[in-house]
C-alpha cells in the first residue's frame, strides 16, 4: 500500500471530547456524480478487472449505465434559429455596410448581447447550410452571394474593434426613448432605454434605471453616472470610402478630413442625444418628487420631534426646579431641627455637667469633707472644696460624667475620696494639673 | 521452459487518424512507444488520397497533387465519416475533391481510372483505403503482419461514427481493438514516461491544435485513471488558418509588385498555400524563413522572406482565439485556471512557439506546459496520439474481443465520482496569519472515481497529548498573496527585442499574486487518538467504497490499537 509521508501536523482537540467512543460522525459525504472513466491505461484496466470479476454485463446494463453518465459533449443546441428572410438571402454582399450582420447569422434577437460562443455556433450553422460547394454539389446554382454575406458578418462580429464599430451604429438595437408626455409605468418605459444605451459604456457595471423601490442614493448614482456617461461609441462605420489608389492623394486626404469631421459631429450629436434622454427621464422621474416629499415629511417630522423635545426639556426643567425648591425647604427644616436638637443636647450636657459637679461637691460634703471626727473646720472645707473645684475644671463633661457615676451610691468617705484622688491622678497623668495645685486631697 | 511455450506475441499498432495527418506507432519490447515512418520517411502522413492516371497516391505525394490535380485529390475527409451531407462543412475541402451527397452520407467523385466514368467513393471507402495504406506501412516497417490496432478520434465522435470507423478498418482486414479519445491518448503518451505505480493526482488540460480544428479537454487524472470533465471545440481554427495569414501576407506583397492577386487563381493559391505551410513550419524553429515559388502567378516567380516577429503579429488574432478556447473549457469544467496542474499541447500547430508561450502565460509558474517551446523534455506534439494509441494497444494486445467489450462496457466505465475533495484538517504554520496556507490535506481530490483509498502519515502534535483527526470535505479558495508594494519596476528592462507590446501590457495589469488554498467546507467526522507522544507519527487511511461509505482508520505509527470508524454513504 502506498503511504504518503506528509510534513503536516494534525490538530489538538480544541475542547473536551464529549462523545462516546473515539469516533464521531457529523455528516455523510456529498452525493457523487456519475461520470465515464476513459477505458485507457494500465490503472483503468486493473479497475475493470476488479469490477467485472465474475460478472457479465447485458445490453440493459449498458443502457442504464450510459444514461447515468454525465455527458461532456454539448448536444447541438438549437437555440440559435431564426427563419431566414428571402430578402436577406438575396442580398448583394458588396453592399455589406448596410447589411444586418446579426440577422445574417440568425442572431437578431441577441445583437450586441450575443456572446463570442453564440456567434461561433451561429456562423457554423449557416456555413453548413449555405456553403456554395454544397449547393453546387447538390446541383443548385453556383451562387455564393449569401455565403459571402455570412463570411463578412463573421469577420465583423469576431473582430472586437470592427464589432464595436458596427454595434455603435446598429440602430436595430436601439430602444426609442418615450416622449415626455408618455403615460404609463415609467420603469417599464425607461429601463429598456437605459439598458440599451448602457452597452456603450466604458465603465461597467452600468447602473439601471431601477424601480419604485430604488433608494435615493441609487437614483442619485444613476443620474450621476448618466450625466457623466463615458461612451465608447464611434462612427467610423459610417465613413465614406477612402479611395485607395495612390494617384489621387488630394482626393484621399479630402475624404479622410471629411470623415474625421463627420465622426466628430456625430459624436457630439450623440452626446447631446443622450443628454436629452437623461433630462427627459429626470423630468419624468416621479421618484425624485417622492424623495423630495419624503424629505419634507422627514424635515417636518424632525421639527415636530424637536418641538416635542423642547417642550419635554422645559417641563423637565420646571419639574426639577420645583423639586429643588422642595428639597431645599426640607433641608432647611431639617437643619433647623437639628440646630434645635444640638442646643437641647448642649443644654442637657450643661445640665448634666452641673448635676455631675454637684455630685462631686455633694460627695465631698456627704463625706464630711473627709474630716475624721466632728464638724470639719472651715479651712478644711475650703481646701477640699477648692480641690474639688479644681478637679472639676480639669475634667471635661464626659470625664465628669464618669466620675459622677462612680461616686453614685458610695457612702464610705474613703471610697469617695479614693475616686476623687484617682481622678485627680489621671488629670495629673494627662498633665493638665500639677500635684502641688491640690491643697488637701492628695495628703 | 522452452521458447515454443511462449504464446505467439500479437503485433499491434496505434493509429492517430487525423483530419490533416495520420501517424502510426508501435510499442517496442522495452515498452516504449515509437512512431513509424512510412516508405517516404514521413512520420506525419497526410490523410490524403489522390487519383492520377491509374495510380492511387497517398500521404505527402497525394498532398502535392493538390496543386495540379485538386478535383481528384481527397483530403480532410475524417470528420465527414458518419455525417449526413447537411451536417458537413465543405469549407476545408474547397481546394480538393468536394463532398457530395451519397446515400445517407457523404462521398467524393474522382476520376479513379482514366478510361472509366468517375468513381463515387464514400467516406467509409476512402477511410478503408487510407487505413490500408497506413497498416501496410506499419507491416512493412515491422516486417510482420498487423493483428490489430487502437485508433484515436476526437471526443465529439459519435457512437455511429466510431462504428463506421471500426467497419472501415475491418474493410481492409485490420481489426480495431479499441477506439480511444485523442486527448486521453496524448495524456497516456506522457503518463507512460513516469515510472511510478502511484501516479500523482492531477487535473490536466489537453489543447490539440491540429490542421482544421482545435479541441480542448479538461481531464481529471486520479490514481492513474482518467475522466473527461469538459471539452470544447473550435471547428474553424487550426493550422490552415495560420497558413492563411501568410498566404494573405505574401499575396499582398506579390500584388504590390505585380498587380496580380495569386489568390484569384486556384492553382496559384494551392501552390502558395503549400509553400506557406512550409514557411510556417520553418518559423517554429528559426527566426526567419525564406519562401520561393517558381511561376507563382502570371508566369512570375516569387521570392521573399518573413521573420517570426512579423508572423507572430499576423497570427495574433488566431492565438487569441486558442487562448479564448482554453479559458472557456476551464470555465466549462467549473474550475479556475489555477487549478490546472499540467497542460499538454498536442497537434502539429502546437509547435508554434508564440502559441505555447501565450498559453503558458495564462497559468502559474507551477503549472507545467508540455510543448517544444516551453519544456525541453516534451514529446513531439504531433506524435502524442499515435504514441498513446500504441501504448493502449500493447496493454490490450492479448485481450480477446469479449474481454475488450466487457472492459469498455458502460457498466464498468460509468462510475460514481466524488464531487468534493476529501481530507483531514492540519494545523497551518502561523506565517502571514496562515491565510495563504492549506487548511486541509487532501487525500482524495474531487472527481476521483470510487471505490478509492489513500493513506498518509502526519506528525501527531508538537506538544504531545490527544490528537484530533477531523475528516472534512474541502474546497479551494483564491487568496491574494501579493507582496507588499515593492519596486516592481524595471522587470521588463529595455524593450530591445521589441516583442509584441500587447503582451507586456497584459503582464503589467496583472500584478496581483493569487494562491489557491484548501479550506474546510463540511466536517464529516472526527476521530480522537489519546495520549500521543510529542512528535509521534500518526497514520490515517481514508477509504471510500463504491456506495460512498467512508471508512477512516487512524493509528499511531508503531503504537498499539488505533481508531476505526465508518460513515454510511449518502442516500442515493
Ligand atoms: N513545426 C510546425 N510548426 C507549425 N505548424 C505545424 C508544424 N508541424 C505541423 N504543423 C501544422 O499542424 C497542422 C497539422 O496538425 P495535425 O495535428 O497533424 O492535424 P490534424 O489533427 O488535423 O490531423 C498543419 O496545419 C501543419 O501545418
């Protein structure tokens, strides 16, 4: 078995393998096409040997198999057939300039649209039918006039330059533009005209006239294209024959000049003609009015929308102002309230402080100013009260509150003194007073 | 074993039966085909018979009688075989015996014997006589009687034409083993040179530019078997038209000097034509050629010369037509010119250098164009059909009639072909985003006849771990790989050889570089190989059965086990 060693690398799985087993079917192969193998060469003969092993093939098999196979040879296409006009058949080949080359080959309905392939096929058909040798052999008259017409048509239609020159003046391919007053479906009226004129365009593709569904850019592009039409149309075909004998040089030059002038004139006329066609189409083009109307509607709609928007904005602004005012009021009220609260609290604190101070003083008084027996002498009372007052000044309201709470309920004089002394120590510790400031409590 | 046990070898030949020329070939004991020269030393034997006095002339001698004895000289008759009078184009026979209506077909009326009425020779009869002369020449050369032959015909030969040809051959006692298509024979002539039992899959274009017509065929060669994908013919384009441009050229020159048009006199025209054909052939080899005709017209001699440049210009339109035919047949095959791997130029006119070069320009540099002007190893394009026929003849020499009948039976030849290429997805290297790289390695190209099987090995992955074998139908897509703007100027250099300007223009316009790459079209199935070592080789086999059942086998080379799976064929 023949194994090809490739230099390629296989894939790593992109995601977790989520199938049972190691093989996963997604689709079947595409359907095959039946074709005829050429029964030639050693490899085919090996194939045939395998295939017909132990088999014989009947005539039926042959027919069935042959019908299955795709045919690669074209069946003679009868598409190019037109009845031959007797007038055409009796044409004088010398008058080839006025000959309808497409009609001669039976391609009247294709004209400039005929492909090279069609021209070739059409020509062959005509040759088979009209070759003079055949007519002579069949005992007919030895008349090769129409055959000459066929050859001339072929010569012109297979030469790209000559074909263009002929197509340029092929009036059978022209589509008459409708008059400006024409009634009816403008798309049916104009599309064929522009499709036909489009054959002369150097630029491809040529935009079509379109229909009522064409967008504004399409239509604009269309007119833009046609007002700037770049045409290859030329008028050499209508030239007057130039005498080609050398004797008459002046005459020759004269005819050449005349031809040149005539071509230029025709070209100018053609440009003007096309311009008029485009003008006419433009004048009749209801889509333009439609677009204008649509635009106006759009503009109106925009205006309405703008006004609505403005109104909405104004309303919004008003609402906002109202809300702002309300909020401000509320805030002010709240501020006032909180101010009152603060005042109350302050007062309460003040009262509490007063009360606490009283507790401290009362504590000293209740403990008989820490005098052991009998009524305390006035200097002791003064000193104790002075110390307590000093302590009070050194304590802030909270500390005062703490001390007052500790004192509450204490009956024993030493306990009361202890609390006061602790508190004095802590104020000294904080450095807000000195030991020496106190007169008696620390002794 | 004694020598007498050897079966008596049959002597068989190949015949290329052309409208203008025929040739004969045989395959020697070394298996190489060789073209045989007739008694006059011609390998290209004009398919012409001429009756002069009581003599029958054949080949080159008969052809020379076109000047003095045109009405009794029969030429260009092959394509008339089996056709009705209404369906034949008498143009080519205008300067020789004219075809006439006869029974249901065509005949020629010639003065076969001096003292009898003109004889009416049907095309079949003429064909019989022509083949007899060819067969005699071959027998003469080989020193043995001929037991059978293979004959080539154009692809548009109908079944009834083939039948008549076989009968005509039988008429002179030569058995036709098989009638084969000219482009396929040409292909076989080249294929026989490749010494491999596994010929590469290729799509081949055969362009046969003969004397009176040009035929083009696109052929799929898959595993050494051939399938015609499309054919196209131009019956009004061939070597005769190339002769004609020289005839016109020299006639004008003659007229300028002598004020007489040699084309107006039948005999002068015939003389000029024959000489122009020789001039044309000389121009295929050298840069200029002389022409010299005694008493061309009005008793005046004509001597002139023409160079190749001039000739190329004169024949440009004809070459354009060949190019057009090539483009149209490839289009008809629904392919891109870039998908053609090889071009074989056949037929005498393919010697023309300009023609071959213009065709070469149509294709990328990777496409080999087989012709004397483009490859040094090419075979003689005029001999391809005879060689191919001789090779085929040697292959079936020992077959009996029943064998051949069955081997060429449509029940065997008509085969399902894949419509899509089948392969596995590969990782493409990162360079330029991998845009210009194949995404799929193709095992079986589209248009492969089934059953068919291919095997290939790959690197598992570069990191190790699990490997995914994703089997897909692939399509080809064009990718623009034009290198970034560079100084592309100055390629043509100074125009010192003032070669045909138009061609240079075409080159300049076409500066895009397009590459065809394979892309995934449809995923058919996936197979998973577990834990493959880094860098290990994986072998994949795809086997498509006659009913389009696909069997996939994947295994690590040198490893254990593997994965095998089957995708049932599509409902037909
Ligand atoms: N060396 C050559 N150069 C150019 N044309 C040639 C050459 N040799 C033969 N021909 C032309 O090839 C034509 C014959 O080709 P051939 O394949 O034999 O034709 P056919 O298939 O019609 O029998 C003739 O027109 C002949 O002039």
